[in-house]
C-alpha cells in the first residue's frame, strides 16, 4: 500500500488488477487489518484450536517463511522438538491472514477459515504431511510429487504421474493461491480444499492408498500422533489430515509481480492525465503529488517491467484481448468453468464440469486457472496439450476449437505477431516470489 495525496485528500491506493485501475479504500480495508478477515477471526472465537484457553487472534502476513520454514533444527524432526513446539502457546493461536501486496484487495475472497482456522501448529503439521510419501501406498508418492515447489507447485509433465508410473488424464493444477478458491480440481468436484486434500490419497491412480490405511500409518508415527492429539480434539482422522494439508496450502501465496508495482504508476499518470510526467513542472506545482510520483516510480523501477509487457497488459485488460473477462480478480480467475474447445476434437472428449453438474452447458467446460506465476507452470490447459505460452496465445487468437458448447466469450482475437509477443511478455511479468518452504524435517 502507498499513500497518495490528490488535492487535499489523503487516501490509500490499492491495486486491483481485475479492473485494470486503482481503487481508493481506507487503510483498514486495504488489509491492515482487512474487514473480512477480522470478521472471520471474530467468528473463529477466542479459543485455541484445542479449545483449551482464550487467546486473541494474531494477524500474520502470508508469504512469511516463519509459517512454512518447518520446526527449527536439522534433519528429521525429533519427538522432543515436536513436544517443545507444541508446548509453545503461540503455535496454537488462531491466525488472521494478511495478504501480500498485489493480492491484498482479494481479502473478501478468502474462504473456509471459519470452519478450519489457521494456526502455526496446524500449518506445520500440514507441511509435513504434504511432503510425506508415507500417506501413499508403499510410501511412493506425496502431494509434492504432482505439486512440486521446484516446478511452481505444478508438474512439468502433460498429465499427473501417480503410483507405479500411472498417468492421470489431466494436467496437475497449481497448489498456490488456493486460499481464494472454494471448489477444487479442474471440474470442481471437491467442494473445498479439505475435500480436495483427501481425494488423491484414495485415488488408485494417484496415491493408491485407502483412507483407513493412511490414518493407521500416520497414527503409528509417534511424532504425528503427538501433533494430532494436541491440535485436534479427535486426534488422527482422515478429515484432520485433510484440514492440516489444506491449512498449509492456504498459506502458499504469490508475492507481488512487476505488473503489481507498475500498475499504480500507470494509474497515477492517468489520474494527472499525462502519459509522460513533466517532473520539473509537477515538483513546482504539486510538491506533495511529486513526492508520491517518485515513490511509485521508485517501486516500479526496483521491479522493472518491459515495454512489451506493459503493452501486453493493455491487450489483456482491453477489448482487443478481453482476457480479463475470465481471468479476473487479484488471482486472475473467475473460479468458473468455460469451454475453450480444448480436446473437443477427439473421439471421446473429456467433458469436464458436465460429469459433475450433468448440465448440458457444462460439457467440455473446465475451471479458469490463475495466470499468476504462469510462466513456471507449463504445460497448459486441463489436458496439458499446450507446452508454451506462445501456443496458449495462438489458441485464443484463433478462437479456440469450434464445438456446440464453446463459451460465447471465446472469439478470434486477430492479434498481430507483435501483439502476441506483448501478451506473452505480460503473462511472464505476472511472476512473484513464493514462500520459502522446508521440504524435509519430517517425523520418524
């Protein structure tokens, strides 16, 4: 958040990429704290996860390695270290998440914290489970096998690769920024992140385990049993396994991108109705406004964005590209399902959302993915059929593949080669840092 003085009114400026403009809000609503998460914290109550003692919810900024860095130490985490960790009351305090710059305006989109409040202890337990292959049959596969931090929390294969080398029939979706999303999977078959976390464990192609065996295996590990019994009143259950994993995934958020830093500067120029700022004149006529301009310019210069990416942003949000018709909001996703024609020319096409809703209009429709950090998450589309962003732009430019259920928003764009390159450059400029995560430090 930056401060901007226009006329004599001091306001807070928050970037909303969804509308391609700047929204003026109060500092409280900008996320310090934000009203929706504060209300959620109040509903969570003043009890710890175990209900043992009254505590005040703590505000914590997501993206901090403090949440994902693991229990301090080296090597496998010992029972003594786990007990010490669990004995610290701070690790059981409900957390009110504050989103990082670039995402802050999406606070109202956060879901399911009332039913599954975040705590440090629960997040840490979820981190361990996320990377632990022992949740799967023969301890071969973990959540990270298909949603790998080194591969943008996705997988660089066309389809997910599961137990015994089995291939799924869809590309692995990303595991970050899930805090904004209720329904999960390409077809939205899981109603929550908690439901999604349970699915792969019992899927014969993915982890190939059963929920009962998973619970038994986890419960037989003393370090896990200590944590479950302290965090959850009913100890080790498959629902609690899912709650812990979902809590860890909810704190995996993207940091601000070069576009996020550029957008306030661009909108500042629009506010003063000037494509180029005459700094000398602005300094003489509006010294306070000049100071704000320097701050915005410095922030953007520190996170540089190419001229090509800037032009691509205008295409993305403008009528020429109309990409923001579906890639909307701070996470660039409407969380809805659309038929782009992908795979609809095959003999037996994947019908996507239709298999869940049984609604004719949903045939071949799949959930809109986020385009944040998209340069790190190829291949693309639900079937992983497009290997590069250039291919993706070409697909949209030609208007997808005609079929009876093609989304009405999908039409030929008729972009020039330069415009296509600019659009790709913009997509690459939507990259922000992800939290540093400890992959090891698991109980023995």
